[in-house]
C-alpha cells in the first residue's frame, strides 16, 4: 500500500503535496464509512493493502 500511495500521491509539479488528498480520499473516507456503518468499532484493527491496483481496508480483528 505504501508504494501505491507514494505513486498516486506524487506530482512532479507539486512534489508530495497531493499525498494528503489521496490519503484522505482512499483511506480516511473509507475508514469513516466503516466506522459509521458499524463494521469497525473501538479496539478493532484495520489493515491497509492493495488489491487489483486499488487500496483496500480489511478489518483484521479486535
């Protein structure tokens, strides 16, 4: 997932500045949806990985 984020969040004109937006869109927003739906609760662990060229969040336990 780190390599994917590094590639998606880098722009030659702006450097790594777009990384924050990519992380928010691909991780923070999805994690928020998981919390709001009750899929993830306090104390749970979530792994961030890539699958088929996309970021995937997987609940791994509590």
